[in-house]
C-alpha cells in the first residue's frame, strides 16, 4: 500500500462532498507529474485529502483508491475547462482514479502545523512553491500524520 496527498479546493470539491457522495472520480488533473502519480496508484492506496486555497489550508481527512487507471472523461468534453483537444478516445492523455471516503478529521492538520513538523524533503506539500495537486507521502510520515489527526 502507498500513501498520497491529493489537493482540492473546498469550494470545488470538499471532504464533506466526498463523505456525502461516498466515492468520486478525481478528475481535472492537468500536470504530467501528478498524472504519473495517479497512474501509479493501486486499489487500497490511501490518500490524505488536502483542502487548498482556503484559510487555513491543510489535511482534512482520508480516502482510499478503489479504481485505478480511469480515463479522465473531462479531457474529451469540449465544454469542460479540463478539455484537451490533443486527447482522443483512442489515445487518451489523462488518467485518474476513483476514490472512496474513509474518514474526516475532527480538526485539520494545518499547513503551518505540517511545516513545523516535517521538512520539505520529507513532505512535499510544505515545499515553497510546490503546486502539485497529487504527491506521494512516505509511509513513516503518513503514519505520523494519521497519529496527529487522531490525537
């Protein structure tokens, strides 16, 4: 099992939305490195749900990968802001995953707390200028984050 951190703006899709919906397609990722991380996910991988572009930003819950390697349908939709005219049904460029709600934390682990606890080399989300929406989390860091959230 691998651990990941996946960002979403809460006014676009929040942990409460995932809790209500139970599962969702994690669509709209348009960064090749993030896409490659999505491609490497397997069923059972755990992801930290991170609320970005909010005050305060931070990790708000857990979800797990239930279906990997799904072609992102927004790449084919000319009305979508994630439309990619170079993608075709025969040769899609963007894959994603379906995730399932696991847990909403009673209190978020704020970005400030993450910065106080982890180095930029240990946890990418605390790196200055990091804009990746999907990134790996080492298992030891993931376990510590889960312990922090449940304390």
